[in-house]
């Protein structure tokens, strides 16, 4: 294993992590921002109001994007196990 191989592997891993987590993080940020704007306009300063919409939105996003996320993770895992002989040299 060369340092370039490890750097490339680490880069691909981080890229996969960002790609898989992006839909959930973006939805959480948008819903959080919308709830914050709603709370600011109505002057309701209750901290627990933002949790329920975020949880529902994240759950719906995970259901909608579960196929995409699992496909990416399965392809990455299959690639690792398929080239396992390269890793142990």
C-alpha cells in the first residue's frame, strides 16, 4: 500500500460520506430555517417546537432516499471487498 493509494481511498470515502449525508443534512437545514423564521415572525420562543418538524422531515427524507443511500454504500462495500487483495499487500 502506497501513501497515494491511502490518500485516494480516504478521499473516496469522504466523498461517499458527504454524498450519502447531504440529502438529510440539507432537509434538516431547510426545515430548521423555516421553523426559525416562523418562530421569529410569531415571536414564539419555545425550543421544542423545532424538533417535531425536523424529525418528521428527516424520517421522510431517509425513506425517500434510502434506495440511493443503500445503492451507494453497497457499491462502495462491494468495491472494497472485490479489491481486498490490494489492501493486504
